[in-house]
């Protein structure tokens, strides 16, 4: 329910615009961003922009069934604690240090529950993160590089696989 505003000359995102519910034609969706350590370090301005958009949607006077973000405000951008990278999955897989999916889910949850946005940078918020992960219906990993794919990088197992494992462990159902 939010779309970016673009600067014509540079094609950079300069802000956002909330799409009215009537124009959207469906309820808004609740969203959880799990950012990488690289994204955290390289794009603090974009994290603030995402958080501003999330906060603006949460502040709308709309019915809960049309705006779940307004019905359940709070942090939606999470990642590693400052200075840490990865999701803990690759280390456990490489070492054979796991027995079941719950072990991998725990590794992901332990490294990912740090909130970002609204002037905070890596505040421990694991309980809030777990509540959102438990409600996850769909897992999507945005990838902006064409030089590698699913079989070239452990990132997919770390981030997409980690979130899927955590959602399954917390909810009992696969997203």
C-alpha cells in the first residue's frame, strides 16, 4: 500500500506515497523486513525511509481488517546486532551442528532479532521479532545481483531458508 517517489533525473527514490485503500483494492499487508548486515551498513537512509513508510501506514485511521499494521504497530525492520553478519545458518550447516529444523530456526532467531529504524540501530527485540515471524505467510528474498543464483551462494539458505525454518518452528506451519 505504499509506492516510491522517484527523482526523474537520477532515478533515486526520494520518498513514498501511501496508496489509498479504495485505489489499492485490497487490504494492506503486514510486512517484516529482515535486512542483511551489508544493507544495514551501506543503506541507513533507506532503512529510515522504509521505517517512515511503515510508521505512516501504521498511523492511518483504517479498520484493522484493512490495515493490520495499524492494528499491531511496532518494529518491522530487523537484522543482526551492529557489527555482526549472516544469519547463523551457514556456520551450523558447515559444522554439522544441528539435528533438526528447530536448531536452524534457533540460530536464525538468535542472530536476527535486532530492531532498526526510528532512530534506533540494533536494539535487541527478539520477542517482537518472533511474534512477527510466527505470523509469516510468505517468505521472499529480494536479490539485486544477476551474477549469482540459488546454487552459487549460501545467502539463500541463510536468509530465506532461515526465515522459513523459524516461521515453521514458531507456528507449526510452513510459509
